[in-house]
């Protein structure tokens, strides 16, 4: 029990971030009209592509003689980039059409 | 120092972007803002990231190579994909993110295992009190394992969802599948707990078993869920990937990853629930109630009967002499790419003095908002699109309803038949109109795999054929009248 409390105290800023982000995430999209569900899903999909940062770090830290790490990291960077770039481009294409109709 | 500020800006851009994405007027700008924040975070990481001991990142060739390959393929795929295949594409991109998170976990676990198994690191326990080293190990391995499991499930699940949406994979459910899924889930937790709980267990074999089982779980998780529910599943897997990305944030003490990941995890979960609400179902009902498997029997046996067909010229006459026509677009319209032909017909009828409106069901097509996007592409006026509630008020004074490849969203069984799997879903009450013309390619049931008694009602006439060809033919007939 004591150690658990210590851990919470030690990592409190992370815990605050997580808790606040959960509420923020819910609050921010709370009143989205159903028409925008798909573009919003797609946009959120692109945002979690932020995992690419982790892939870049893995790749950048990899020992150049460790081919397994190099290969995995390289694949991770490609996949992460696909997620980010593809996600934002697809979302933009969807939203482009929404703009049309408002004229 | 600068990198911290960059990550802060990126986090703010994600929040702002998501906020703006939920409003039609600002959505596109929101997307661009989030993209800009992402670009900044990526560049910042490449050039400014430092380990705690001050070493910078290397392997620039590999990093840029990967970035360029990913950018080229991603842009091409996203630009080339047809509007009808958009949901599949989103699912696939989501899977890539999940796979990326899983790969990060694999590499980091290998790294961790190596450092643990190197003899000189035994001294670690002497420098630090054993308990501190142990608790650091537990913390780190939990985050790595969570990233692995969630990322892999999201990856394999997304691939299955992708295959289901484009028709490559069919619904598949067997007896006791939920039980097996539950057991598999417990095994996953148990294995992960065992790896994390025992200090010496940086056991790569068990780790890879865990990877395979996680992938398998993703497959089993999505397989029994009906194809019509895929948008909900994709949205759910989307929030999974968000959490997997957040695990990476813990691993690298990276606040941009953490905020972005948790934000998407929370927003994605809420979005999933909102989507279910649009269909008047609960998330549990979507995940457990496998469409098609058990549903066919009752409804199919009942809804047999006679239907009548209508000719193209009769349709043209009926439409031209109507006062008010309501068009109900569905997936058939999307598949046939008939939105332009539809707009042509609508213009023609409007010239003849007919009032034409579109009745849009929130989940018509394969994803919420699908129809709005397609019709907007064809320049259909925004004011002519009626949402479900508004449309339902107007059907009783509508002369002709033209259903274009929609099925489940106009199935009266949702209101009348408690045994129907779509019972309780709000529908477009097209049967209230004076006439109803249903264009379909054949009498085959819709995506939910259930018969539609609407087709057998006396006021309904069937007009078989590809939506685009039929609409063009009707337009020609009207011009010749």
C-alpha cells in the first residue's frame, strides 16, 4: 500500500495528464453532429499516428549492427508515417467535400 | 528545452484540431492544424531528441527513408481511394498505427531483455536497492506489454474490419466463440502479468507467444461482428490505437505521445458510443450480437411474398407527375457511383416543378455521414438534404419515395418485429408515402442479412438494376416525355 501511494506521488504529473486528457477528449467532441462522425474518426485516427515519434526514437537509437532492431524500427517508421500522412490526407479529402456544399 | 516547447505546441494542436473537427465550419482547418502540429513534433524529434545521457539519434538515412516511403505510399493511397472505400482506408491506416505501436514494444522489449541478461548488469541490483530495480522493471514492462497487446489487437482487428468492408472476408461465428474470446483474453492478461511480475522473466519466447495470441485475439474479436457494424468497430479500434500510442508516451516520457494518445482514446470511445446511439443500440449489443448468424431464420421465413416490378417509363411518368419526391440514398448508390446521375435526375425533376428532397439516414451507407459526403461531391444543395427526423415528418405528404440501394435503414421490421436483429433502430418511414419505388440490383437481402417486408407491400414497386444506369435511363425517359 505504502509503495503504491509512493508511486502515485512520484508519477503524479502523468496521472494528472491522463485524467485531464480523458475528460478533455470527451468534452471536446461531445456535441459533434452525426454527419461529422466519419471525418472525426478519421481525424482522430491521424492524431494517434503520433506513435510515429516512438518509432523514430526506436530507429534513431538502434545499434547499426543490430539488424533486427534496424529492420523493426524501419518498418515501424514506415507504418507510422502511413498512419499519419494517410490519415490526414484522407480526412482532408472527406472534408473538402463538406466545404463544397456550404457555398 | 526547445523540444519540450515543440511537444507542448503539438499537444495543443491536437486538442484544438479535434475540437475544430467536431464543427462542420471549422473541420477542415482543424485537420490542417493537427497535421501541422504533428509535422512539427516529427521534425523536432528527429533533430532535437536527446537521450538522458545526451546522445542524439542516429540512423538518419533509415529514418528519412522510412518517412519518405510512408509519405509517398500514404499520400497515393489516400488520394487514389474511391469515396466509397473511405472507411476501409481509415481502418487500414488505423491498423498501421497499431502495428507501429506493437513494433516499438517488440524492439524495446528485446532491448530490455538484452540489458537484463548481460552479466555486468547484475551489479544493477547492488547499486540500487533490489526493490527499486524491480519496481522499475515492472513499470517499464507493463507499459511495453500493454503497447504490444493493444497495438497487435488493433492491427489484426483493423485488417479484418478492412477485409469485411471490401467484401474479402465474410462474417464468421461459431458456437461458444464469446467464451473462447473471453478465455483468450484471460490468457493474454495472465501471460502479460507473469512476464511483468517476475524480474528474471525477460523471456522473449513467451513474449512472442503473447504477440501471436494478441494478433489472434484481434481476429476473433472482429470476426463475429456483422459487416454493417464495422464503422463502430473501426472507431473502437481507433481508440485502442490511441491508448497504445499513449503507452509509448509513458515509455519515452513523451508528453506529446501521451496527450495525443489519451485524447484519441477518450474521444474515440465517446465517438464509438455516439455512433451506437445513432443506431439506437448499445456498444455491448454491437459487440456481442452477431448479425446474420442466428437472425436469418425468423425474418426470412416470414417476409416471403409477391413483389411487383415497375418499368423505367412508368417510373419516369410517376416521378414527373408527382408534387413531391423524396430520394432515399443508400449503399447501392455509393457502389454504383450514382451520385452525379442522381443529381441530374433531381435537377430535371425540379425543372418540371417537382419538389425533390433527399432523406438521409444517419447510418445510410457504410459509415455515418457517408451519404452527405457523396451527395456533396455531386454538388447537391445542402438545403435539400433532410435528416431522419425531418424526413419522417414529411413522408406522409410525399407522392413518390425513390429508394436507391438502401435496405436496412428503410426496413419496417425495425419498428414492428421484436425478433429482428435491427429491432429498435430508428428508420426512415418510407411506407407512409403514397408510392415507393425501390431500386436494387436484385432481391438479395441487405448488409444485415435480413429480408425487408417493405418490398412486398402493395404500395412498393421494385426497379431492378445498377443505380447509375437506372437513374440515367429514367432521366432519358423524362426528357422524352
